């Protein structure tokens, strides 16, 4: 099955969000939605998420799934807000979220559940679900983070941060629980198990070399041309390249705000006794 896929760019974080829909039943999934957040003022907004809703309404789509590929470190998730607008939709992520929650809860010294209960569904590797008449499958793709998953919906593969476009390579692996060798094996599994004409939709693009931003490629193009993973590049070479590259990368600008929200399924912290919500910034810890 060839689902319809609409891509939406959250320009502030170079994040691609998607609406994937079954062309027969009009049942849809929203994948990796972003909440607007201005770090300078601490203001949140829903304009980007509203654009996804507008598309859904304009095309008379029935959203049954809100899918997160992992707990993002570069943008705040709009999953919780969309769940409020679409109460019949299931908010889902991989079971590895429990590991990520347990890893980061001590950093923020706050009390939130580390059992994944902020989500309606936790996916294991190999789980299948339906998008109307279109079959979908979950691939665990740890390496960037322990909770990273890819969603195969018909012939469309949503890889989260694990793969960028071929000239962008792969995701960093230096976050707690990340591992370059594990990411290499995760992606090689996708290459081995899926057809070369599988459409690949990435979560980020930064326009290497100044080219126009793009969001889609194919698995075959990744196998032939990905600068980190093309044919002939073995695990040891990948790990060396990835490790050297990661050593040069700064901490993501929104890592601390994003994790506090995304580990909660996109829910903002509860208001304190003065009616104001706060995000915590641990000092001298990273």
C-alpha cells in the first residue's frame, strides 16, 4: 500500500513532521509533531501543530495515531496538545522510553513516572498496527537513543533521527544510552529487510552545502549514497567516523527544556502555586 504523506517543516528546529494517511479509508497518523517554543522568552505556541490539524480537517482525515519516533532533544513535542484536540487518537512511542526516563529523571530531580504511562501505547520491536487498510510495522532502531523506533506504514518508512538524507549521514550517538555500533546494526537491518524502493522520510534536514531543504529519499538511495553508511563502509569505520563527528557537536540548544516535556509525552510541567509552569535548568551537569 502507498499511503499519502504530507510533510510539514518546523523551521525553528529543522524538524519534519508528517501526516500519513490511508488513501482508501482516510485513517491517518501524525508523526513527530513539534510544539513552538521560544527559549529566550519561555513562550510556547501551537501554530505548527495547528497546521497539522488544519491539513487533517481540510482533507477529512481520521487521525487514529500520534506517533513519536523517540524522545527528541531538539524540539518540544506537540503530542500531548494534539491528544487533547484528538482524544480518539493513540499517543505512542517505543518501549525504550522507560530507559530514557529512568536515565534523565535524576538529572532534573523531579518526580514523574518512569514506566512510560504518559503514553497510550508502548511499541515493541516487530509490533504491527493498522492505519485503515494499510498495515504498519514498528522497527526498534536504537543507537541514537535507546527508545528510537522507525515506523513502516505501507511503503513509507519514518526513521526519526536515525537516518538523515544521504548527504547528511546519520544521527549523533553521544547522548546517554546512545551507541554508534548499535546504530550501525539498526540501519543495516533496515537495509537487509526492506526493499530498496521503500520511501524514507527523515525527521531533520539541515541542507548540507546550502542546498534546499528536503525530507524524502529511498532506502536504495541511502544504501548507495549515504556518506556514513553506503556500501563498503563497515561497522568499525562507521563507529570511528561517528565518534569523531560527535566529539565536535555542541549540546543541542533545547535539550534541557525538550527532555523535560518529551519524557512526559509532550505534557508541560504542572503549574506551581502561583499558577506558573517552570522548566528546570540543572547547572554544571552536562
